[in-house]
C-alpha cells in the first residue's frame, strides 16, 4: 500500500521536487513490527472462527475490520523501511532523523490523579478509578517508558 502511495507521489512530483515527511513512529521498530504481525495474526484467527460454517462475514464485523483492525490499516510508520522504499522508488534521502519526545510521566500521573479527585464520583466509582490509576502506575513501573518518536525526513526526486 505504501509503495503505491510513494509511486504516485513520484509520478506527480517534478524532477528535483522535495518530499518532506513528519510523522509518529515506534521507538523500537523491530518490537513494533513483531507486535503488528501478532495483531494481524490475531485478527485473521478471529475471522476464521467467525467465518467457520458461515457463507460470509457479518456486515457489523466488516465495519469493525475497516475501522479498527490491523488487517486493513496501514500499520506503524517504520523509518528504516520507509527510507529503503524511497531509495527503491528513485528518491534520494537527504535528511532523516528519528527524534524522541520524552513525557514527564510522573507529572502526567499527578495530573490524572488531580483530575480524578475533582470529579464528583460516588464511593464505588472513586474506588474503581483509584484502582485503575494504581494499575496504570504499576504497569509504568514494570514496563518503563521509552517516550514517543517522530520521523523527520526530507527526500528529493
């Protein structure tokens, strides 16, 4: 899919024209690609179970697939693969940078906690929200935080 899009860009861009790309990308390309492949495998497995003994897929499921499934999406933006694709399509990558954006997670957690305290929850709701926030904090502690990444790329035809 991306190859088709780049091919069309190459077709309409004048010789010497510049392509500038800025977009989110995973901090760890390899891990993200494996995770994306697992998501596609999961979606295909779920479809096989639904389609078994049926003539077709339910219309509601088709809507879900087009809107939410990894199967019909573009997936993540992988800088290394994108750079290589551009080179294959005749572009010269003049500049490429993957820059990280670090979020102050402690500050973010404090903001979440403060906002939750401001809401008029009943005792059961408050208990649930507090447990949810504790769960998120535990996950952050065990997983660590790598931050967000952005690809900045300039290529010339």
